[in-house]
C-alpha cells in the first residue's frame, strides 16, 4: 500500500511538480506571515500587561511561585519578539516579493522595529529601568501596528476586493483597491525593491551594533563589578560593670 502511494505521488510530481512546489512555497510563506502577525499581537499584549503581572507577583507568598510567574512573563515577551525577528528574515529574500503579497513598506519595516526592540533589550535592562521599558513599549506598539495593519489592509486586500459587489470599482477609489495597488509587493515592484534596500541596510546596522557589543559580553564593567559594601566595625559586647570591692 505504501509503495502504491509513493508511486502515485511520484507520478503526480513528475506530471506537474513545479506547480505543486510553487503552491507549497506560497502556502508556507502565508502561514509564516500569519504566525508573525499573531506573535506581534502576543508581544504587544504581554508588554502592555506588565502592570498586571507585577500586581499578581506581589500576591505570592512563596518565592518559588513568584519566580515562576515572572519567568513566564519574561519567556512570553522575549521569546515572541525573538521569533518575530527570526521568522521575519523571510521578508528579506528579494524573490519573495513577487511570490506572496507582502505589505511594503509596512511589514519589512515592522521587522526592523522589532529587531531594534531586541537590540534594546540586549543593551539595556528594560525590566529595571522605567525609561528604557517605556521605549521598548513604544517600539512594540509601532512594530505591531505596522505588521498587523499591513496584513489586514494589504495582504488581505485581494480577498476583500474579491468579495465586493460588481458595481464597486476594484481600482484606487476605495480603501482596499488603494492599498492593494500601491502597497502590495506584487503590484508595486518599485516600492518593493526600495523597501528591501532600506530595511536590509537597517538590519545590517542593528546586527553590527549587536556584534560589536557582544565582544564585551553585552554589558559594561560597571554592571558586573561587585559593589563596595560599607565597613562595619565589630565592637565587643558591653561588659557589666564590676562591683567595686570595699576594703575595710
């Protein structure tokens, strides 16, 4: 039975293998793009819910439970941002811009913003310094808005145009036609190539900063040197006053 299935699969690929491979690649790209969109929403939700996590953290009486709760927060936030950047490298293959409707410049620019957020977490302690945590929140908001907004308005625009009634024009006189015409990578090659150049160079700069910083471990010496402890002189415990001997 297995041989028959493999034989039929081989014949199918021989007859129209190129079309199936192309369809599979587009399906994979679309799946990754949707997964990145969900991860951006997860990263934004976790970052905005920081106050909630801290409030619940103070209610734990056991140190182990508090550590596990905070570890869950760190893993969800940092892992989601890392996966966004990691899988977002899919958008930096020039040939993909004509295989799949990418929202240019929104989606590639969002990956650059998340890469900047990842670099910020690498260089600064965003959990201990409120200023840098605010900057991280702003970067996550911008990145999520760019990527999720691009997915809804550009990537899904072709689907929305297909559901419009025949009396509605599919050109630029409606919002779906406008975004599909000017910001769809398959319909605007010039925008695609300019977006690729700008965002790729930006990623290279971010990577170079991270590489140079990695030579000192990513942290400055002042953060690893032990802090001087105040010197406390030990004093002998006070002895009870001795009674004077009265001599006759």
